[in-house]
């Protein structure tokens, strides 16, 4: 009985079919958890490949996720006054894909198989389901994920014991997943909903990646590169002079073309000229991601930047540009002590989301201003934070047009003002350099929102919070209670 119940609960118990059938994917529906390397020919020197990765077959996992939403879909149809039979064109399903590496997942106690101590999780979220009713021009959305960043809506697809920086292994393991995803783009799924067969088409958008992963997937140089941005071709120096006026130019297809140029060097240029021509695309783009900004990491990166500005302001770096390490250490200790005393903010080893959210508040700035010697600098700091807090909801909100329409309208104005402040009052920090996420925050947010309607909803948070569960299940309490080094 248990076996039977287990089978019902495993994804892949629902009968479905694809038309046309998926290329290179078996037609069988009852597939549970499979070895993530199935489809690869084992070679003699493969190290313990059978422990490296486990996954669901992509189509089976999607079917299972749709079946979980069956009631919502039927309800959505009746809410929109659509009969089951009125929709011969079928549903279109919008999928957000996320993928994130996790450091140090070694067993703290217990003897599992010897595996690398890093893991990568790949997961997807059904963001919305819409339908084009017969004779209508506009699609109607019958389901929209209310909490796109909850770990509950974020379905794990593949778990790998791989270091995310090990490009070869990562691409080898994700290869079959991508092949299945590409096959599904060309085909439609026939699945029964409420007792009647319906057809579904899938649209995949890889937006839940942090910058490191995007650069790796899209063949760009690592994030310290002079080509600062994964959305436009700007260099770091350009981005720090012209902080606001950039538009999104990069795309997966363009990266592929540029890689071909990099590989063949058709104009026989020197390495420098060639690199400038391809704007830092020097590896083969492996997986299509949607050029966007990852709201969670944007938060964290900008908070790190503010934390450094706070230190610099305590030490009045704008007057004497090259302080010693001892001096810096002193300012940092003063800042940490002040934050701990007044805001109960414990120093952390690595900036995390919760710390970032507490640090980026009016209250925190007031606390820091107690340590800043001159009134003029305090004013500048307060204004900087004020502007930031006006901008932030725009890229955090799940639906900015409803949640913060005023801030959305003022975004370009605020970001221009913010950039002016950086290039005047804080010039000592932004002369010829700027951080990647700060550039994106200032230059690209309105354009992405115009295109996608939201940045926050497409962020990697769901996947990140599910990482916590993964650690829980592995009885793994890494990254806790470590002091700020």
C-alpha cells in the first residue's frame, strides 16, 4: 500500500503526451527521480558519477506542477467566464527558471558518500498561465503565482554536487536538462485538466540567476571584468562617467554570434582589439538566460556598497584619499560597534539579505550620522539614502505598477539625482569605477520593468530560500554563527 501511495505522490504519475513527441526523450510518463547523468556515456575515469546528481525529467516535473495547480486553473477559467470547450488554442504557461550554487554542503556528521562539498540547485516556478479564447485578440491570464519568491512555489528540478565554478561539470550535468527544455519549446503538452484533455505551450525565462551564474551561462568574463554589465556593453569607466543613460543590448543570440567571432577572429585582430569587438564574450554561451537584474543580489550588493561608504564617511576619506589599513579597520570597528549598540545589528561575515534590509533604512543612516564629523556630509548621506529608499521598492515589488506607481514614475528622475550625488559628493569613490549592481540599479531598471512588468517577481529569492531547506534536510548547519572576518 505504501508503495502505491508513494507512487501517487511522486511526480510523474500523471498520464500525458507531447505533440509532436519530444526529440530524444522517452515517451514514458511514469518516471520518478532519475540519475542526472542519464543520457551521458560513462567513461572509465568518471569519479563516483552515480552520487553526483539526481533530477526529475523536466516534462514530468512540469506536468506534476500543473496538476498541483489543477483546481486553480479550473477556477481561473470559470472566473473569466470561459467554458472548458471555448479554448481550443490551449494554454500558454510562463516558467521562471532559477539556478544557484551553494558553498560548503559537506556532511557535518554522518557518513554519506564522498562528494564535492559544493552543490548547485536548479528549479522552476510556474509564474502565470494564460489562454487565448476563440475569436479573441487578447490573452486572458487565468492563473498568476501570488508568491513567486516563496520556496513553496519554487519546484526543484535538479540537485547536483558540483562546484558552480566548475564550468565543464556544470554544463555536462545541465546539458540534458537544456536539451529537454529545447525539445519542449517546439512541442505542446496534452494533459487532462478537470477530466478534459487540454494543450499547454511553455515559455521559459531564465531569470533566477545571480550575476556570477549569468556570466557563466552566457559566456561572459567574470564579474571583475571591465565589461561591467550583463545587459549592456558598457565598460566600468564609461558606466561611472555616464551612470544613467544605457539601454539593454545584450542577448543570448548576440552572445553566440560574438563567441563565433572570438573563436574565429575573422579580422585577424590582436587579443585586445578582439576582446573589445566581442565586449568580453570569451566562452561559448551555454544556456539562454533572460537579461534582467536579480533583485535579491542587487539589494545585497548595494548594501555592501553603502556599508563601505559609511566607513569612508566616518574616516572623512574625501579629504585624504589614501588611508592606511589600520585606519580603515578602526572606522569599520566603530561602525560595527555603533550599529550593534543602536540597532542590535550583529556584524556578519558576508552581507546577507536580512542584514541588507536592516542596514538600508533611515534609522541606520541616522545612527551612522552620529559618527560623521561634519553636518554637510551628514546631509549628503541622508539624501543618498533617501533617494535609494525611493528607488528600491521599484525593483523589489512583485507588481510595481500596483504597489508603488509613484516611485515607478519618479524612478528615472531619482536615479539621475542619485548619480549626480555620487559623481559630486562621493566622487572620491566613483571616479572611474562603480559596482556592477549599482550600475544596473541606476541604468536599467525602468527599461526592464517596461519589458517584463516586474523585476522582483522574477528574482532568485525562491530558489535561495529553498537552499535553506536543502541544508536542513542534509542536517547541515553551515554558514552559521561565523563572525565578520
